[in-house]
């Protein structure tokens, strides 16, 4: 059974940092592209970042997080990460990791982890 | 920058009725990368339709997708109680529409 489990969400002050993790199981993690999507309280979905399969050498970021967030993966640990620096109040959201299947469809999602940026 | 506009914002219908949700792109997009998701409160999104018209695994055939170019439609032929949720379209794995809430009338 495919499972994605996010962790690392917390309350952090503006300007602070946080590292999110997504533990994958039930599939060959290295073979899949992965994505982070977030959802601010009561709002819609916002794509955050993408990383290619295998070596993860192709990476994309939403403009809203470029230069502050870093996506990475560790295939040996079946894990996806999102390093978030210089956090702002507007980064407050539930962060979901999702598996990219063929043609940009996200066929499995984690349950999400809540990041709250507030003083 | 691509913008996906979903309409209506909220759809109030009764179980058994037909729901028609629209997703309009600000420029012509590839149908191959047009996806629909369903999200219920407190849950992660769920893949419904990919490639504009193909149902994901386990999705009932009352859900159908259509469209091309700039105009795409998600249709739920007969609403079941579990279908009341928010629906999002997405293009190219990045841009999401703002969502359409299907609520019980």
C-alpha cells in the first residue's frame, strides 16, 4: 500500500526556519517525481515545489517561495524534504507531499503537516 | 502566467442531481495535463480525473471530465452524499484553480 507521511510542522516565529519530511512507503520511491503542495487555512491549494525522480537534479519552485525554500530527497531513506527558511506569516498552511505519476497527476497524497508562522 | 478560473464558486444541489463544474484557462493548455481533484474537509485531495477525461483508479463512472483548449468541465451525473466536497482543477502539475464547493441544497 502506498503511504506518504509528512512530519515536521510546528509553530515558528517570522524569519525562522523549519524542515519538513515526507516518509514514503509501498512503492519504489526513487522512480517517482515528488511535489509539495500547501493550503492556507480556509483557502485553496497552492503548488510549492517539484523534484524529479532518481537523482532529483531537476527542481522547480513557486515564485512565492523561490530563494527561501529548498526541496530535496534521500532515496536511500525513501524520504522527501522541504527546508523552509525566512518564514513569513503567509507561509502558514498545511503542507502536503504528493507523488507525481505520469503526466503531472498527483495520485497519492500525504495527510499533511501544519506550519504556523506567528510571533 | 497561466490562470485557471473555476465556476461557479459554490454549487448548491440535492443528492441525485447533476453537477457541472467549469475550469477555464487564461491560455490554451494541453488536455494531457489537465487534472481534477476532490477534497473533503480535513482530508488530503484525491485524484479524480487526469488527462482531462480519464478517471483515476477506483473513481465511480458518475464522474466524467471533458474539454480542450481553454475550457474544461467536470460532470457528476448523479450526486451521492459522499460527493459533496470541494473540487479543484490543475494544469501541468502546478497551477490550481481556486476550487468549486459542491454543497447540499
